[in-house]
């Protein structure tokens, strides 16, 4: 009985061991499957995050491109206007010359017409004269070349005289007005 008992016990132990192995094998595939599922979910979450970031970056690039394009359209011709300003200055100087003879008056009238057409073309394209004389000094629009003492006629920090006109294109200064300021 001892030997039969031991054999039976041995068979039972071996079945138990084999059942434990099967249970362990059953658990391992489930754990392995769960690990794979978690790993795949993490990859999916990572890819989704990357996708959302890429989509946001594309939207930012598109918005930036739209803004740049709007600025290009808004300030189109800025360089041309900047290059024409010395011509406007020379025409103003020519008009400030006093003439006495008839041919000089006719020439001055022609220069006046050219000046008016040029001023109209500039204003039609958004180029405006910066008003300065008598206004409060603003360093965004005025460049102080000289100062004079303030008096009853001219309060401190006001523009007394304009030495050279300033111009702006829409809201951008092309050239500040060169002025004399009361201090």
C-alpha cells in the first residue's frame, strides 16, 4: 500500500504540476495579450498626439501665410513710394521758387500739374502726408532736427516748423517728417 500510495501520490502530483503548468500557460498568453494591447494602445495614443500636433502646426503655417500675404497686399508698392518721395520733394522745391516772367510762370504751372498728379497717385495708393506743423511732437511720425525755446505761440513739445514732409503708407511710416520742436 505504501508503494501504491506513493505511485498514486506521484501521479496526482504530476497531474497537479501539469495542471499548474497549463494554468500558468493560460495566464501567460492572457498577460501577453494584455501587454500587447496596452502597447498598441500606447502607440495609438502617441500617433494620435503626433497627428493633432501636426494638424495644429499646419493650421499655424496656413494662418501665418495668410497674414504674410495680406501684409504683402496691404503694403504693396512701399519701395516704389519710398523711391518717389525725393521726386515729390524736388517738385515742392521747384514750386517754392519765385518766378516773374511769363515763361517761368508757365513752367511753374506745368510743374504744379505734375506735382498734383503725383500727389493724387500717391494718395490713391495709400500714401499720406504726415501732418506735423502745430501738432504735438510724436517720435513715431516726427524726427526732431532742431529745437527752439517754447513761448506763448508755441507750447513745449509742439512742432514749430516742418523742414521736410513725412509720409506714411496706410499705418506704416515711410519717412518721418523732419521738424523743429519747441522745448
